[in-house]
C-alpha cells in the first residue's frame, strides 16, 4: 500500500495565503504591461490616422483618435494610481479598474473597422495594424482569461462581420481568418494564464517551503539552519571594524515539567511568549543590535553586535529580566528561569562552529549549577566534559556501592529554641574524588533519571535514621526530605512511601515531604498532595517566593509549612526588598494558619528579625551546618 504525504508540508491556511499571493502577483503582472501597451497603442493609433487620412472623413477620424488616445491615457492613469495607492484598495478593486479600462479601450477601437477606407493598399496596412493591436490586447490580459475572451470578442467579431459583409474571396478569407485568429489567441491566452498561475504558485510555495526549512514554525524565528550564516555574517562585519560580538545561548529551565503537567500546548504558548519578549527586548536596545534565533524548542541563540566587553556581565544578565513577569497558563501563573551561556568572538572562538559549541557548553555548565545563572565560556569547561561523562558513569555505580551518605541540618523551633527536627541532605563520598557537592551531581541525576532510585534511597535511609533517634528517646523529632519533580511523576510513589513507613514502623506524621513551589502547578502533583494528606504526611513548600504558581493552593491544600528561600534571608537586614518580602510571607502564612521556616540563617541580626516577625522555625549555619548522623546525635544530647 502506498502512503502519500504532502512533501511540502503546507497547511490549508498557507494554501489560502499562496492563492492570495498568486492573485496579487497576477494583478501586478497586468499593471506592469500598462505603460508599454499604452505607448504601443498611441503609436498604432497615429499610424492608422495617417493611413486613413484623406480616405476617411477627417472629422470622424479625429474624434476616434481623441477617444482612443483618451482611453490610452486613462489606462496609464490607472497604472500610476495603482503604483501609488496599491495597498489602500483591495485586489478586487484593482482588478475591476483594469478590466473596465481595458474593455473601454477595446470598445473605442471598434469604430476604426467601420471607418475602413476603400483603398485596398490602405486596407492591407490597416488590417496588419488591427491584428497587431489584437495581439497586444491578448498579451495584456494574460492572467485574466475572462477579460481576454471579452476583449478579443469585442475586437475580432466586428472585423469578422465586416469581412463577410464586404463579400468576395479576399474579404471572406479575412472574416474566417479573424475567427481562427481569435480562437488561436484565446487558446494561447488560456494556456499562458494557466502556466503563469502555476509558475507563480510553484515559486511562492518553494519560497514558503524554503522559509519553513529555515525558520521555526512555532515562533517564526530563524532556526539552527540559519544560525551559522548569521554568525558568519557577524564575523565578516566585525573584522572590518575591529569590534567583537557575543553569541548567547539562552535556555529555559524546567520546560519538560510544564509540558508533562500542563501539556505541550501550554509549553508551546510559553515558548511563543518568551520569543515575543526576547524580540521586544532586542528592539529596545539602543547601542547594540540583537539578533534572536532558536536552535532547540526551549533554547534561543542571541547575537549581540557590536559587543563591548566593559560591563558585559550586567548587560547579558539583563536578559533574565524578560522572565520577571510570570506566564499565565490556564489562569495559573508560572515563573520560569533560564540558564545562559556566552562565547565571545576572538576570545572564545574565531569561527561559527566553535562559537556555537562553546556557548552551548557554557549554558550546560550554568544548568549543572542549578540554572538561573550566567556562565561565560572558559577553556576548562570543555576540559571538564570528559570528567562529566566519567561522573555520570560513576553515578550509576554509586548506589550499588553505597557511596551516598545522608547529612542532617537541625530545624530550630523559635518558641522553645530547641531542635524539633532535621532536613536530610544527600552527600556523595566518591572513592577517588572525595566528597562531591550535590550541586555537581543532583542536576546530572535529574537529567539521567537516576534521581528516582537515589530519591528512594534517601527516603529509606531518612526513615531508618529518624526511627533510631525516636528509639533513643527523641520521639517528637520530624525529618524533612526533598522530593524531585521526576519522583513526583512516578506512578507508585505513594505505595513506595507507605512501604518504607511500614518497614520502619514509623508514623507518617514524622515524615515531612518538601515540594518546590513551581512543582505544585502540575495537576498530577495536585492529586498527589491529596493522597499525601490522606496518608497523614506533612507537606512543606520549599524555596517559597522563588516560583509563581499562585497562592490559591495554600487554601486548596493543607500545606503545613512554607520554607522561605535563603536568597531572601541572606540579604536581611541590609536589603529593604528582602525585608518586605519575608515580612509579607510570614504575615500571609499566619493569616492562613501555615507555619513558616526560614532557610540560610547565618547571623544574629537575621535571627532576631525573624523572631520579631513571628517566624516559627529556622535552619542555617548560625545553629549548625549539615552533619552526619553521629554528630547530629551529639547535638541532640546537648
């Protein structure tokens, strides 16, 4: 069975657009022949005047000449009006204007047949000019077959009648020839019109297909096929001026989560909105030119030309501002972040290929450090790629060889000033590299999917350890564990947690699950939260204030705790913005009867501010850094 597809991938809307464009080009073609046709008509009319002069009543001849030349001038006038006011009126209007004028020209031509002189030689010359004019009318209506038929009938039917009326072999032959010639010209006109339409349509479709091949269909931005050409053009431009330029790789974070939770239509809407914001940002720049392209669905490339190295970091960081405002999807606000990598011509590459690779490598480095950051390319980044591949291989073996450890950071109840729980934080004791920070392997684990088995191990180990502390007499302690977004999409998550709790004989109320604010927009997470509460688990919103999923979920679900992100706490008391934000979060949480916990408390001033504002819990280096289980036991015994 043959499977037939449209190789050109042109949609119905695009076909309608092609048809309109063909019609527009045909009208253009008609008007382009106006001036040559007018000049030819004027010359022919003057030749006929001199041919007929003295053999036809002069007064009638002059009236005909004036009338015909008037129509020629009218045709030229319509042409000039079309060229000047082309877009003020519709195609239909211009088609009618041309058709009416052409029919008028044909009608004023007809009287010359009735004024035909009796002299045979004069008739020969006149007939030659008549057939020449008829050919001109036929070519002047290519693209408008109906108009061609009408004008040819107006011109040649009277000549046929005249020939038969005159009688005799010669004149009858003229009449028959006029009919044959009319049929011939109509056929030529029909074939030429069809060929012209098909050629135009093919040309426009090929142009459209070429555009589609070089542009992203979702955003209409130039795609990765055109990007190297943009870079090569930029190289040529700066070589002649001595300037340089920057190639920026701007990649959105967490787009997979939006696609999985809200669907690809929502993801597409976000990409279009980001594209519009980038274009608006580029248009607002005065000193440099910004050329925005898209290389992957969630990754944009931006050329900045010319690029001044002074204050370069702040200039590029300004791109983060396009994500300041949330994106609204299905009446829900979503806050996005981006990872930016930059390579600079002459410094980190001298050709398109190396600049593209280096900008991409810098962007991936930014993602490895958690995203929402800017990285300029450095030569050591590429040197680290083999190490990263090796690290990925080692990560697969780390679980099997029990190289992971849990460290615990105490959570302090500000009412009692005592430890009320702890957050479980993973560490990797690599046999060759020593302790590896989570910031270097958690993004890799998320990317490879290993975060799911690693996360399960963390839950198992955390529940095992808190049970030990309970048996030591610290029976009121709760333990907090972070859940990654990929874990939240695991279909058997609830069953797995229940199995662990049952295995350790631990009540669900002593386990607190931390979910990021932005993860809550996932409808499947919404269902999970209800299941978590049904089982009796405690829920905390991690990094509160850094996302934007709307506050309605705090009312919809029984959230136990809001964890105020350390980025806000860090700047207290020096930053008025941070003071305002933290104060507002604590006040709002009190109104909703939700506990608050401030992360990253490092100074006495920060602690006192939080106490004054009525924060419930804190954690941070002011009390203790994360420590192993044995050291934490010593903290509990103090």
